[in-house]
């Protein structure tokens, strides 16, 4: 396997390493990943997270397992088990579908390695194209807002929504970014803030419940978010809290864009109600934990509702920034997503 390097995944001398995102920004620790159980554990714990990154990580692990002599039958079983690691991001299932086709080739070992390397390189290219299409929407001097983490940590490339924002910044547009903290797991406060610092993007961190006030004051010109799955009608799932931002954006007439590669489109879901939503552990809401330590402030047994994602209806979206262009509500209503039969 080639040596590959992304912000959260790398291969060196044929071995796969995952950056433990639960420890960021306090620590940068790379974890060696050699077994399916380790990969599933890392995905479930969000040590490896972000829709494109989990799909590519799972396929790199299968390529590694093929390279150390695992049988085709075992690899096919492993692919099925990996598919269930997280339910919402369809990139995982789409990438594993590609890997299963590779595993059916006569030279399944070579094909598995080539497939994982291709998915990695493809995601780098898709991120770059989304960034170019999306950055074209951003005007000099705008104040932008984003939710969760959609940067290099979540993909093999420059990211989805944060890739757009970073390119607009690199183009010399005098942008400022509001970063939603993103409760309960703080992907904005821990990861996007860290990436913005690395990239030199001028940003300010806010608690999720501050976005409404900023919009009311005219301090948000445009919102970019990522997605874990886009249904055929343009409804999409993303980190919980995205839907409330979209409602606020419509009320305040702030343009609201979703940025995702075509590997995030799932035509099997006719609308957002068909997207499976992952429910996570109650302690994530009862308190916080991470590289900074942990604290539970709610009563130990407080009943909790903890969906990891919510669904934003297409009616609230100004534009879908995909790797092939920016699509309007009229494009989506005309069925433009039908071409993305992943
Ligand atoms: O639970 P996470 O941190 O994996 O959620 C990630 C998101 O919701 C991102 O916005 C989404 O994966 C798109 S990122 C390229």
C-alpha cells in the first residue's frame, strides 16, 4: 500500500494509523489500527469520525487486512461487520460497496489495495472541487457560520463545508467565521476551532444557542454545513443542531448551503424520514468527556434523548454544493440528484 497522508488518517510502510480525535486539541496521538474490532471501536468512539473519513478508514483497514493475507471470505464478512459501525453516514456503506466489488476480483488483494487508494485520492479531488464551487458563493467581507467539524479531520482532503470556507479565506476574501461549539461532543469547539487555528481562518467560537442572536443582529451572511446522507428529494442528515440553524436561517433570510460529495447521496432514501438516525449514550448529554477530562453534571441516571444527527428538509436549503456544482431548489425538484446512483 502507498504511503497516504490526511489530517486524521495515514498509512506508513503498509500500516494504518488513525489520529485520535477524542483527544484533540489537547493531544495529537496516532493509533495503530490493525484489526476490524479496533476500527469499529474507533468509529463508534468517534476517534475516527466525519462521513467521508469513516468510509475511507474502513476500506484502508480492509486493504491492510488483505495485504497481511486475510482470506477473501473473511474480508467479505469483515466488510459486513464494518458496515454496521455507524448507521447514518452513507459514505461508509457506499465505500464498502466499492470494496466488496474489488474483493470479488481474481486478484482480490491487489484490487482491495487499489480500491482503498482510489477512494482516498477520489475524496481529495472531490473536496477540492466542492471547495472551488462553494468558495465562489462567498463575497469579500462576509461573516460565515458553520456547525460541527467538516474539515480535513472529517475527510481525506480539505473537507466539505470547512474546505469551502478555507478556500474563500485563501482567496483573500476578508471573511470571519462563527464556529458553533456543537454539543454534545463539541466537534466545533474542539476540532473546527483547532483546524481554524492551523489554517489561520479568523474565527470566533459560540455556544450553539447564540446563533439566533447573531442572525437577528445581521452578523451572519451565509451558513455552510456538511452532511452524512442526502435523500433523493434533497432532505439531508447532519450533526444534530443543523436543522435548528436552517430554521433560524430561513426566518432571518440567511442563505443556507449544504456541502457534500456525491458519495453522500442515497437515492434509496426518497426523503429524510428514511434516513436512519444514530442514538448515542446518555452520558454524552449528562456531561462531557475527552482529552480535557470528564465531568457529569446531570443526575447520574437522568433520562436522556441523544440523537447524533437531525434531518433538515430540502425546503430550508438555499443550495446544495456538490463536487459537480451548486444546485438550486429548482434543480433538486427537477431530480438532479438522480444522476448520483452510488
Ligand atoms: O458524529 P460526527 O462527528 O461523525 O458527525 C460529523 C458530521 O455531522 C459532519 O458534518 C458530516 O460528517 C459531514 S463532514 C465531511
